[in-house]
């Protein structure tokens, strides 16, 4: 359900989010960086999510990944993309 929320609430960010950089899925990278501000910013830039148009996405997804099991959400996203 949380993955569906991420897709529905931030459709403009999906292309960047589901990219693979160095064989790593964007949501996986963000879930692993969620508790480290510096690493979070690096991953956001790496996946092209640093622009103003992605501001709502960044704050919303970070909250979801922190409050719920971000690793599980990322694993499901990897299976589906």
C-alpha cells in the first residue's frame, strides 16, 4: 500500500526514482540513506531528484521510509520494476 501511495502522490518523480545507477534501484538507495543527511543529499542528486519539482517527493518519501520499513518498501519496488 505504501508503494502505491508513493507512485500515486508523486508521479513526476517515478522515472528518476525507479532508475538504476550502478545496478542500484533509486528507492533502495534512498531507503539506505534515510537517516544520514549528507548521504541522503548525495543520493537525491544521483537519481535526479534534487530539483524544486521534487521537493514534496523528497520530504514525503523520507517520512514514509523513516516511519515504515523502508528496506521492505524498496525490495517490493525492485521486484515490480
